[in-house]
C-alpha cells in the first residue's frame, strides 16, 4: 500500500482526502502572497476600508482618489504626510475624435486640482492603423490659469467606479 506506485495505479480515496487540505493550504498561501505583493506594488494614499479609484506617482509624492463605497476623497502627499485632502469632488468626461478624457477635479479656494486620464490618436497611418497614446496626470490651476502640469510616473487610469461615487461637474480645459 505505501510502496512506490507506477503511472498506471490510482491514488486511494484516503490518500486523496489527505492531500486535499494540503493543496488548499498551499493555494491559499499563494493567493495571500499574491494579494500582499499587489498591495505593496500598487501604493496609494487610501485608508483602510477604501479602494483606489485613481493613484498617480508624481515625483516622490502621490495623488490618490479613494472610495469607501459611498463617497470619494482626494489625497495628495506622502504616506507620512497628507498635504491636501478633500471630498468636494466632481467628475467629467470629454470625448473627441480618436479618444477622450476623464477628469476628477477638486476646488480648494482659488485653486483647482485636476487629475486626468486621457487617450488620444497619435497617428493616422495610410493603412488605417491608429496608435493610441495614453496619458494621465495632475494639473493645478489658480483662478482658471494652469500653474502646474505633471504627468504620472506610471500608467494611471480612473476607475469606472468613480462615476458611482462622484457627482458630475464641468469639464475643465487645461
């Protein structure tokens, strides 16, 4: 019974029942490690219980828009020091030939902070091929004039879930 088995022999029900808990434990361990790796490889400023709708590294800082499922919060800063947070957000979409842009904006006094996710057509090849360009970033405006415009250090997209927790607002040209 406990000897060496050849390829033609089947495992007994007892052996299979013994292996199932081991296989489950291994799979759970791998899944937990994958979740932990994903959490550390995708940093955001979201608090416990919040999910990231948008996170963008800008230099040594982050801008994140996070949701608890009912409302969204904009954060800017580092994990050690949040420099600005606000729940006064609006979302807008603007479509144009070959692409479009989604933006979330925050008003704070004379300043507007606009995070965006944009797709544009970058070529009009004779063969009909269109190469899309993807950009995302943060634009800061004071009294309607752009004072800063930074692109994200990594690809960043605004989650479609943002439309469920952020009120629509005007599209802000930048």
